[in-house]
C-alpha cells in the first residue's frame, strides 16, 4: 500500500502515472501542453483513459535542458495542480525545487516526484511536514552534463545502494516507509548498456521492499533500439512498460495511458 496524502493505493495491479509536461522543451512533447487550459484538458483525458495519478512537471529534465526559475516553474504548475485537485484527482508534482514542492503540496498535490532524491536544501523537511508520498530517483550528474560520459563500475549495485541510502535518510527524518517509492532513473546519467542492465535487474530493486517506479516511456533508449523519434515510440514504450511490470515494477510513468492500460490488462489476463 502506498500512502499519498488523502489517497491510498494498493498494488493489486500496477499503477499508471500519466505524464503532463507543462514545458516548452520536454523531449517527448515539448510545447504541446504549454498552457494551463490545454494541460488541464490533457490531464483530464489521461484520467478518463485510466491513469491512477497525474505527474505534473514544469521544468524539463531531459539531457541538456536549461534550468527554470522557481517563479516560472510555479507559474506553470500551480494553477493546473489547483484545478486538478479540485476535481478530486491525485496529483504528483515532478520537481527538484524545495519551494515548488512546498507550494505544490499547499495546492493539494499528494506526491513529490524528485529526480534529485530530496537532496536539495530543506526538501526532506517539506515532505516530513506533509503526508505526501515521495518518489526518490537516481541520477548521475545534473541535466546539462548527465549524458556526456556516464560511468559506473557496477551500475545495478551503485544505483541500488544510492536509492537504499536515500530511503534510509528519508525514514530517519520521519517519512514513513509506506510513503516511499524508488526509481532507478532510466536515461538519467546512463548509457544504453546501463539502462538495459537496470531493466533486466529490476527484481533486485523490488527486493528492497519499496514499490518501484519505471519511467521508460518514449526514452532515448527506445529510440536507440528502434531508430524512431519520440513521437513514434508508442509501441516500444508499451512493450517496455509490460516488461518492467513483469519484472516487478509497481508503477509505470507513461505518456500513452489508454494503450498502456489495455496492454497491461491483456498481459496479466494471458500471463
């Protein structure tokens, strides 16, 4: 069971986190939902299609992305969060900024999805003071440089050790285990070899007894394997989601909610 604010999610089936990028420069759909009205409409469609939780982001974390100011990020995400929360939807805020976390929680967000694993000053305190869930992600290097030359002696062991250490820090600070999700961070400071090794080794992460989130949708890995641009990686993304779930992922973060929901339903029925 995952406790996220006023929501509780069981893992009798995998959860689908629908991606809502309110950014002009995200790798997969940059600019497509870059107004509050359009973003809200898109988020509502994702819920109708079967999303369990919406992940709202106002700053691209793609390789090479520019930083966004706190003021600009808040301007992008808070109106959408308030509108979606008013509809009763569970909302996650995808941010690494402490102030954005604080304001998003005040607006009703029930989860923080942090690519920086609560390493920003004050971030842990903000989550401790709430009842929100937290997704701790592994990343090697900041967005500007993380894909220049990522190196690991043992990618699985190192990512696993990092996530377990951050979970321990979070729990020591007062965040209950039932509020914590771990994310290996596919594509964040990893080569194709590293990403494939992590997918194959997902059972090693689920063995840590935290729910694991897999974010593979439309990622560069899938483009490298298929030769297709982000907008043509739908089928590859669905295949990746199915494999991730079969290897133990409890949550998949995806762009194509309805197709992923249908594919997971059939995969489970025929397994």
